[in-house]
């Protein structure tokens, strides 16, 4: 669904003699199985016959982006000095209007990649909703909303957050009743669909949609909602997908609503996070986990940590037992109210609570830089979530540690994780203080 716009200077063909940088992003042709419209099919055939390569130069510094200097000011005042590898490669393709699939290791700056791309594409002089950003949880939507507002601080731009917890009438007012329409809407799929159905969100003026944690959004739990949203979108619209993990069937699904995307991908074995040490503790049985956890916490002075469990009940039980043993912990899962979730997150982000017990609700995207340890109290049921969970520590090059509580039943799961990421998870040494 790329829009065909005049080519900016950076998209023009390169000088033949100039060596392309090693990591230059090239267009990849994707086999399409389904496309919505006949015209698109035709376009595609033409493209396949004429495989012109579009090369996007990596940027070296933010100023290399040909965008409003107010955005660049916003980036610097947010504290970023230089672009991260994903930002070097992927902002320009997003700015170009082409469909984009971008993958990067957890914690390496995906959010700012699309924030800059979207801010650069939006025309603030037009009083229209132009970009829609979808996140799978309200916590992630709030976090993205915050990055947009901070980096867009010097622009005269209107944002809207459409998530559960904001009253429906307030949401409708902000989307369509105020004199100024939001240029950018950030939301979760359920609320966005509701706002589309109520005709509050004006989809016909959208020129781009960004889906964060895209593989999760296109998995069973969300895919129908995403299809329903996509069905309402204008035909000529840019689609950008971001995630750290992209399982094999991901590309079959994306082919259904993307056109000739620029792909920036990372091999699975390159995904295990540099700077994050991974260990397992052989706890043998579930019933030994709690004692092991208490021992661990009594030995460590941990800055902030997240303990992941595989379901709400384990989160509730563990919270109860830890509080009972005088540990100061907080907990979060999908079963508590939006207000409680917000309070818990605010306390954890500010550092006033230091241990957070969670389900996979918070496995993805959440960025709290002080988190140095992630404990898998239960080993996750899929390889993708393993990476997302341990990626909550070691944000943006900081050091982190992932500790896995493995029972006899987890041997197979641990082997799968090691094989998938071609990594080795060592047994936790006796003297843990030396490594933490
Ligand atoms: P993300 O992968 O978007 O969740 O970002 C991970 C962390 O890296 C966040 O705390 C960002 O604020 C930080 N970050 C992203 N890009 C940069 C950059 N270019 N310079 C410094 N920090 C960054």
C-alpha cells in the first residue's frame, strides 16, 4: 500500500562508484498470495517484471534526515545523541512512504524509529488524522504516546490516545468533535476498532499505520481485530510493522495487506541480547521455586527486577507469598483494572517499587531502564516470549541478567530456546554475587 510520492533526494539512485555500505537496506521482492484489489495485483506484477532496486542510505546522524528541524530538536532534547543501528537503517524507509517491516533486538530503539518516521510524514498544517499507531497493551500505548509527545514537543501537533480506561465519550470528543483533529492517534486494537465503528476515528484521511509488536498483533489473539481494522483503511496507505521477533508464518500474514515492503531483518541467532547474561537454576519441582526465589533475593542487591509467571494465578499466589515473607513487591496482569495497572506501572517506573511480578502482559515493549534482572519463575511457553521477557533487562546496551527457574519438565523448553537462538544458557554459579 505504498504511496507513490515524489522521490526525496535520499531515495534517488546511488552513484555507481560509491560503495554501498555493508548494511544498506535493499528492496526485497515478496511473493504475494493475496492482495485486496485487482489494481494492486497489476502493480505488483509490473514491479516483479521490473525489479528496480531502491537503496536507502543509512544515516550517520539525526540531522541527515530531511525532516523538520523541530523534530531533530525534540530528539536531542529527549537525550538522544546518535541514532541506534535500527534508527540508522529504518527511519528513511518509513519516511519514504514505502511499506516497511523492521526487526531489531529488544531495547535498541524501535519506538523512536517509527516516532521519527511518523512525525516526519505528518503535515501539521492539515487538520486531519494522518497516522495510526497500534500497540497490543495499554501500557505500551501509553509509553509510545509519551515518546511521541516528548520528541514532538516543539511541533504544533495534536496527539490522541485511544485505549481502555479513557472514557468513550472523551475519546470520541478528542477524535472528531474538537476543532483540531489529532494528527496522530495511538491506541490498542479493541478501542481503535470501536472508535472506527462509531465513526469517531476518521480513517479516510489516514496515510499510514504502524503496528508495534507486530507478530503478537498478527497472532491468534489479535489477528481478527487487526484484519477488521485493516479492512476499513484507505487502499493507498503505508503499512509499517515493527517487532523484535518474527516467526516463520508472520510473512504469510503480512503479505495479505502489505505491498512490496522494505524489510530490515535480523537472524534469530543474532537476536539473543548482547550484554544480557542468561542462567538457569535447576529448581527440580514447582514447589521448590518459592524458596529459591527468596534465597536469591536475600543474596542480591538488585536494582529493579521483573519476575515473569505463565499465568495470573501464579502471579497472584506468588505476590501473596512474597508479601507474606516481607518482600516489597507489586504485581500486574490482565485481570486488574486499568487504573490499578496504571498506578502499578507509575510506581515501578519511578522506582518506588522495585520488584514487579507479571504475566506476559508486560513481556513486550515495556522500557524501564533500571531493570537489571529478569527472572523467569516459569519458563515461557514460546521462544519469542523468552526473548521479549529477558529483553526487559539490558535496555539500550546496559548490562542485564536473565535467570530461568527450570524444573524437570522444562528441560525440553530450555533446549528449544537454546537451539532457536543458538545460545547457551549456563547453570547459575554458586557465587552469584560475582556475576551480578
Ligand atoms: P525501545 O527499543 O524503543 O524500547 O528503546 C529502548 C531504550 O533505548 C529506550 O529507553 C530509549 O529511550 C533508548 N533509546 C532509543 N534510541 C536511542 C538513541 N538513539 N540514543 C539513546 N537512547 C536511545
